[in-house]
C-alpha cells in the first residue's frame, strides 16, 4: 500500500506529494526488474505507462534519485512515485482562501471538489490546488467534508501543529454549523435533535444507513426559513459520522435537495457529474479556541446555497 513519503529528499511536484511503496523482502526472484513489480502490484497503471513514468524520471529511490526503466528490483528498499491521471475531469469552480497565518489556513470549498486526492481526482482536489496556489508543501487538512458539500475546510501549515488541531475534532471541541435546503416538514416540532446509530450500508460501499443499536451520531436541527414546499435548515452535528447530516435529514423524510445517494442512488460515485444539480449542503461556520495561539477563532463561509425552482 502506498503511503506519504517520510524522506526529506522527496519534494512535491505540481502540488502532489509523492506516494511511497516499500518493496517486499526476499522477493527478488519474483520480479527481476522494478518495472515487473510495479506492473503486477500497482496494476491500476499498466506496464507501458509505468515504463513511461520511469523513463520520465517520475519514480525515485529513497534519496530522491530517478530510477530508470531497467532498474533492478531491490527487496527491502522504498520507492516513490507521483500519482497523476491522464483523463482527470475538470471541476469548473474555484475555492477561496478566507484566512491564513503561519499556523492555519481556512478555505471556502465549492461543491464537487474533493478535499484530498483520490479516485478520479488528483490535481482537481482542494489540497493540491492550495499547495500549488500557496507553494506550501506541508499543508495538511485538519478535517474533511464530503466532495459534494461546499464550505469551510481547515488546514494546518506546520507538521508540528497538526496533531493539536486534529485533536480539536477528535475531542469534539469545535462548534460546526451547516445549512441545508430540503423539503419542509411542518408536522415536526422544530428544533429537534436526531440521535441514531449510523453504519456502512452492506449493499453499497459509498452509502451509510441508520441501524438498530447504541446511537453513535447526534445532530441538532433548526428550521430557519420556509419557501413554499422547501425549507432552509441549520444543522449542528455533535458527532462526525460519514454522511451524518445527509442520513439524518433523509431519515426525517427531508432528504437534502440534490442528494444523489439518499434516499435512493441516482448517480454512483464514478458517474459523470451534473454540475447543475449540487447537493444543497453548506459548511457555514466553525468556531474553536486555537490550541496553538490560544486565540478564539470563528470563521464563516461566504458562499450561498441556491433554492430549487418553485
């Protein structure tokens, strides 16, 4: 499995940090050449493409030196390579940087843009865009939001600060507020709190479901505004389960407008995007006491979510 490199000799390229692979011990007979190993074990990229990457100097040893196509397989060593996609989809929306000091960067993410590289996206991820924009290779996300969700994402600039900021989220010392547009449900006595157990959907790896058992998720939900059949809600999660807000709203019979996974799958994670139909979910604000500077921090997204047609 590829891991972020630990060697200081391996810089980022075009905002992309190199991935690291440890070559298995005692296996030189299985793969005479490094190319043989790459083609077999990392076969998402075919042999011809690996050969081209080696020829272009895109595969490095642990000292940062390029390895040629004829490099022998050397058990127990580590190699580094830069992930890129030849047919990566373009995300035609721009992020904004709302705040930056020597410790922290706050970005306002558009819909559809993933926070980190993965799947179909490398250059078209918030992290890589920001690394290229700022030139700061040590940027690291402190938390994540779904690719479909717009709004605030925090990054640490210095590796020595990272754990202190991430601890805020582990210890639930951050107050987060989201906004969503969904069907109006006048029969409920707003505000209300939804508590439930959320687990992975055994039938769809990318979905979550409510299930019986001890609750592991909690969201406070307020009704803010009504326009005909639609309403704008304020969502304050007290926990951070994957798809929590989407699952809780769906369970109340008010699936968020534009949700392609709930209540039913309209488009899978590998299907082409419909940029005209974003998920109406926004990470609106975040507040916490900065563990590095001691200062109180409050940030608010400058984005707005569109109401669906009447």
